C-alpha cells in the first residue's frame, strides 16, 4: 500500500519539556488509514493533526469496538531515534483485534508508516533523560449501524505525544490500593486485549483509590478476588524470599511488553523467577514475616515503578521502607539504558527510526 504525506502549513510552538503533563500535548501530524469489508485497508496517509468526523451512529460509540497500543520513541546522545520492540506492540494489537472481531493489519507496514511519521516529527522527541515520544496507535469501528455485530468499516490512527513520567511520583515509590469490591476483567473476558472497555471498567475503583491518596488500583482476579493480577497501567513483580514472582498470564491480564522484557532480563541475569498464581494473602503474609523484599510495576508509560505501600481492606503495608529496592533499580537502569542507547542492547530490542 502506498503512503501519502500532507504536511501541516502551520506548526505549533514546542512547549518546554519540563511543563508536560502525560498525554496532553500532541504533535503536528498523525497517521490515518481506513478499512472496509471487501476492500481491505486503504488510503494510508500522514496528515496534519486535526479532529476527525465520526457518525453519531458509529459502532465504536455504542458497542466499544476499539483497540489501542502504547509504545515510545527515544533519542540517544547522537540524536538518533529508536523504538523499543515495536513488532511486539503490532503483534499484541493484532491479537486485540482478533478478540474484538476487528480486522488485522500488516504490522510491518504500520511500523514503516510510524517511522516516517516520527521522522517528520523528530524535533518532538525530547532529548531529556526520562522523557520520550509516546506513540498511540488506535483502531476503532466507524460504520453507522445500531445492530450489535462487527462493524464493516474501521479507522486506524497513530498519534504522537511527548511525555515524561506517567506518575507524579516519577521513579519514587507509588502507593497502590488493592481493590476488594470491583473487578477489572474475568476469565474468558477481554482482559488480555488492550481495549477501551477494560479501562472504562477500571475508572470507578481508581476514582475511589485516588480520593484516599493512592495512585492506582491493584486488581485481584475476577472470580475469587483472591489472586493478584495487575495494576491499571502496569504489570507487577514482587521479590519474595529471594525469588522474583509475577502473576502468570491467565487470559485476564494484559501481556505487557515491559513485563516480557523484564522476565528476559532476569533470566539473563540467572535470577530465580516464577510466573505463577500469587494470592494477596500470601503476599501480605510475606510482608508480615519479612520475606517481601520488593514490589514494582512495569509498563511503557509507567516504565519501572517501585511500589512503596499497599492498602487492603483498611490496612496499610509498607514495602522496603517505601524506597526503591536493588532489583527494581537495576532493572530500571538497564531497561531505560537500553531504550535511550546508554546501555548495550544484547537482545536486539532497539529499532532505529
Ligand atoms: N497492564 C495494563 C492494564 C496496561 O495498560 C499496560 C500498559 O500498556 C501494561 C499492563 C503494561 O504493558 P506494556 O509493558 O506493554 O506497556
Ligand atoms: C501504556 O501505554 O503503558 C499504558 O498503560 C497506557 C496507559 C496510559 C493507559
């Protein structure tokens, strides 16, 4: 497929990078392509960033047929721009499409289009440590049709947004509330897909948690509310009695690309790693008997985020004196080092734009 490019005639003045709030500033251009059953994907284009028309009857508005991704572009000291494992995001997005009965697409084509878009917007990639250009691919159902069936038309867009930390805490430990009333996802549901409904379902619990001073919610499984799943925007890891434990992928957890990378790193370092079911009772017991050494979350937006406190059923549990632990620190330094080009990349994770 051909990619056409229409340049914006008026460019914005770039903000001070230090003034950015996550996900509120967008660059001058975006990628768009359309799909129709019988025709396939067509009209791939890079165009000036603008509002796009949508029928009030569009399937996405009524039945939530939409999926998205999140990845980042980083500038190294030589001002070269790199993506981190973009093929993994394309694969996960296609998996999400399958789950939501949406059309799949050629991931390699989209990566090439993404690279061209980023090249046009190269001055929007902050060259500051800890900052990056966040890339948000999103696909949504555009057919005007009120019957409940998969849409026959879709739009795929890619937005770019320069960002710093996702959490106000930065690399400092976050406080997380363990949710005991609501659930995010159930077995057989859409938890493993990156689709809007999972995030909408999570808002209520997050609102309550924030009012009580917690950054986000730690979800328990949807059936028994007993086993740890993940946090709103990150997967979780714990160091218990010398071993690193993370919940196994069970169909309701998002298969994080940072999670996968962290597991690869830990195994490369020959550390003891377990992907298994972990109950909240086991975790709190480990905290009580002093064997819970560290906790941290992993995600593209959140990077590596130490968890300093958990709040569950009225009780607070402080972890590692609310400080970042040595494993989280080593992983943070290595992952961000590979992403920014300061550390060698033995796994071939960086992809040059
Ligand atoms: N879990 C949820 C619910 C997320 O939204 C994210 C972020 O994308 C993650 C986990 C971490 O995934 P990744 O490391 O691929 O960014
Ligand atoms: C991510 O891309 O890391 C996300 O979790 C998306 C988030 C901002 C909802």
